[in-house]
């Protein structure tokens, strides 16, 4: 099959993969936004480059599941370092995040440049994980990303009550006997999983936008967590599809940055026209 209804087959594969990732990333990102830990995903995303390069060095393989497994290990390790710095030192959250982000990204760049300098066979093209490489996705890769996204969404649905309670009132959750620390770590692991799944779509530099912008946009429209999850998923999916369509129509237009720009445009619309929190509503409200 080369096309469906005039749409190139490769475009359909890319659209299916990034749509699934965009939806799941928007859903999972809601809890990071509600817990005021959105930048933790940024630290994880910048660490994934080091994981990708390390996975290639250890295994010598270039298939997407292997590289994403290495990226996931690096993302979880970076988040573990972030938690350790917060708990064992008096470093502020923003400073700890900046420290982990910069060091992990520096390690990734150093490893990547070392591969290029030594001319290691098969290392060419790993730099595409910086800004995404949707054009290289195969049908098998799309299935892998879709399965990861589906599993993450199902886990969120299964633990929605507990995750919501921990996000809004962790002290009450702990007093009620819920394992707050375990639930918190599980949410962080889900964010890391979606950051890794979003690497082919947006790359290590921009993938955080997929787990931050859709939830922030959705928060403008509702106060209910289930509604926010659905809206964030829809916005993430729409941004992903919009970026794919735009990059398919305009030659040499990178898909990853375009997805982020579409998501940003949707946030601007939400911030301006949301019925309660929107700028227009706040301007009209005093007159009422």
C-alpha cells in the first residue's frame, strides 16, 4: 500500500503514531501540571539523548524500541537524581531541575559528539533525536508508540481516583492510608514514559511541550479533572495531527517544531476565549 484516499502511506503512519502519543502525553501531563511539577518532564526529556546514545553504544543496535528503552532508563535516572537532590540538600526545586537538566543534556551532547568524532559505524543520524525524526518512522514503530500510549492511558484511567487525590491533597491521602510516595513515583514514571514515546515526534529539546502545553490549555476550560484529561488529550492529538498535516503540505517543514507551534496556537485560543478563565471573559466580567 502506497496511499489511502490520496494520502501517502508514510504520512498515515506518522499521523497515527504522533496522534496516539499526543493524546496520551496530554492526559499524563495533567497530573504534572496539577502537582506543579511540569519542569520535571523537561529534565527527563533532556536526559533521554544520553540514554539513546548509551543504548546504541551498549547494544550496537539502531532499532527504535532499543533506543527508546535506553532513553527511558536515562529519563527515570534523571528524575531519581532530581528527587535525591531535593530531599538531601537545601537546593530549591527550580535550581535542582536546572542542574539535572543541564548536566544530563551535556552528557548526551558529549556522547553524541564523541561518536561523530570517532566515526563509529552506524552512529550517523542519532542527532535526529534532538528535534525528532518522524519521517523515519515505520509501521512497526507506529505500533510500538501506539501500544505504549494505550498502556499509559489505561494505567491513568485505572488509578484516576488515587492520582487525583494525591495531586490535590497529598496530606489527606497519606492520612487516609494511601501510599502517596508510590503513587507519586508512578505518575513520574508515566510522565517519563510519554516523554520517551514523544522523542520521535518532537525530539529531546521540544518533547516537554507535548506534556505541558495541552494540559495548560485544557485547564483554561474546566475545573473537573476527568474533563481536563479528555480535553488535554484532544488538544494534544489535534496539535500532533496539525503538525503532521502542515509538515506534509509545506516542503522541508520539520514536524516536531510544527507540532509545538500548533499546540502553542491552541493554548493562545484557550487563554483568550475560555468561558471562565479566558482573557476575553475576564475583560467582560467587570461590566457584568
